């Protein structure tokens, strides 16, 4: 709370302008910037571990032959696509609103009024004395950053959700496979083989779940802390 109050005081002091709503919007977007960058960088640094999980996911789809198993996997994949669609549907209208309601304002500013606008933060954050091309470059760089952040943020969350849902589906398939062991009539040796194979698959899935947890736990913690700070500010 003290940190949030200090941040608000600094933003209000900067330029002696800007409403609280504008400042909160700016801080929210800056937070999304940092989270998007963190997710991208962290996935890049952990790409070797992530490559194993993705390769296993692809192998699961390539090797599946049972139609019921494929339907179960497709159902979990559908929920993953639905999560991605929900993220994009929530993101795109905001980006469109920012694009068309905060167009560059090239009207000359007098000694007391700054007429230029910015896609992020209050208009008084845009110095009126800088050349027009510098202002436009800054404006469109920030706007491009907003679009990149929106899509990267949504794609990273949807990717994580889809990956976790796929692993949940694999646990369901493993449960069904274990349930059929008692129905085998080929003798105890084959049942023992099936139990060993199921145990190996269970251990493999636990390893993948541990990898995913290690990949995203710090990003998730940062996201929770950022959301808590934004709630305090609001």
C-alpha cells in the first residue's frame, strides 16, 4: 500500500497534471508491459525444458489411435481454444478503442496548453516543444507496444492454459487405461506389464507437470502481485 501510494504521488507530481483515472490506466498498461516482457523472456530462457513438454504434446496427438481418446483430447483442446478466444475478444476492443479515440493531435500548443495526445497516460506527458516527427515516432512506438503487449499477454496465457488442459486430459486417459487392466484376460504377466507401463506414464506426466509448474510459478506470482497492486490503486 505504501509503495502504491508513493507511485501515485510521483505520477501526480510529474508535470503537475493528469487525473487519477488516466494515471491508473497508464500504470495498468505499464504493468501489462512488464508482465508480457517477463513471460516472453522467461519462456525463451527455459526453452529447452519447454521443448520437451511441447514435443510430448505433439507426440500424444500423432500416436493416438483410439477414437474415444481422441474425442477426450479434442474436448480439452476446445477449452484451450475457447480460453484463447476469450483473451483476444477481451483485448481487441480495448486496443481498437485506444487507436481511434487517441489519434495523434498535431495542433500547435501555446505557452499554457499542451495540445498533443498520447496513447498512454495524460496528454501533458507529451512535451509540446519536441519536433513533430519525434512526437509521431514516440506515439506510434507506444501504440505498437500496446498491440504487441496485448497479443503477447493473451497468447502466453492461452498457451499455458492449453498446455495444462492437455496434461489434464492425459491424466484422464491414464485413469481410463488403469481402469481397464482388470478386464484383461491375457494372464497376470500381461497385467503386470500394463501396470508397469501405466506407472511409467504417470511418472512422465508428473515430470511434465513439474516442468510446467517451474516454468510459470514465478510469472504467476508476479501476475498476482501486480493485480493486487492495481486493485489497491483502484
